């Protein structure tokens, strides 16, 4: 079979996948569209055990109501039930998603409305069609087309991502400085041992802090970025900066937030420059 034949077959297969996926979405029969999405409420929070794994999340008891039957359910996040809960307090709302008629197959999610149209696979199929066209152009026409094919979508995504990311980071830093900090306590340090690609082992430690906001909300949360004071171990006191509207946005180290802001903007700018350079070099070499 010729190169054009392979390309035609490639496009036909994934084009069919995309068309079927979009048709299913338009008729509202995808699994994502048939899922029930509700907001649950955290009724009880249990502090993690010192030395346990951070993979389990903070143990909570959540209540939610099935909108179709009106029945109330009270569940936990033990075992595998969707996203890990890393910040919890009594009364916090959390997304719950499950297949219609099967509330016991619930999954927790931070954004219950994400991917609600079920367009993930058809969009991926379109991406694979684009990849096939770029590969064909690079082989049959000239290899600089590969640079252009890579650079154009990369640049467009960078133009969209970099300003939004910069604004999001600025907003995060602003809200963390918007109210006086509070004193918290390290209630546990979670320990996990993993193996890298070369067979070596490494251990990670995740502090868990408990603090009470100025509004009187008792919060338990992971600190994945660590603590500014390396001596503040289990039982130690820490200063917590948090977002008054969402205490899940917190940090014990404002300096790390500034470094993260600079690093994120730098990476985004470098990535955008890479995409523009690929387009310019590819066009110049044609």
C-alpha cells in the first residue's frame, strides 16, 4: 500500500471514531452525559495517621442526595473513589459523580462538570488525524513541514495558556496575602516509598497541617510543597496563609509561591518561544 493509502486509511479510521463520538455527544448518550453530577457535603473529617500513605487522601464522611430518587446517601472516601481529597473541613462542598441509578458507584471530583459532554475520545481522534497529516507532509513534501506542523499548534496553545497561567498565579498570590495568617500544627507526616525507572528507591514525606481560619472553620490539609522550617516536624507549629473564600488554597511558605510564580511564567515563555522558533525555522527551510 502506498503512503497515500496508509494516510487515507488512518484518516478514515480515526475520522469515523470522531464522527461517532460527536454524534453520540449531540444525542446525549455518552457515558459522561448520562452520569449524575451532584454536590455533596463533608459531614466529618478524620485526621490522617502519622506515617501512613498520602495516596489515600484525608478520610472524610460525605452526604449527598440522588436527584432522581430523592434518597440521601452517606459515604466515605475509603478505597478508590475518584480524586484524592487533600483539604477537608466540615461543611465543605465536594463534587460527586456516578452512573444514573448506581449511586453506590460514586466518584469524588473537584469539578463535577468537567468533561460532561464526553468529547475526550473524539477530540483525541481528531488530534491523531492531524498528526497523520503532519507526518505525511514531512515525509512526502519536506521535513521542515514537521517543524511547522509541531510549531503552529504549540504556539497557539502557548498564546492561550501563558497569559491565563500568569493571571491565575497572580490571583493566587494576591488572595494568599489578602488576610492575616493563622497558626497551624503539623498533625501528621505521611511517608511513601517509590521505585524509579532504574530500580532505585526514594522516600517522599508529605506534611499534613490543621488550622482554624479567622471565620472559625477547622481545616485539615496536605502541604505537598513542604514546610519552610525543616525542623517543623510532627506536632510542630507553622504559619498558614490561606484564601478566605477557599481555605483549600493555602501555603505555609509565601516565598515558595513567589518562586513558583516566576518558574511557571519562565517555563511558559520558553515553551512559547520554542513553538515560534519551530515555525520560523521550518518556514525558512522550505
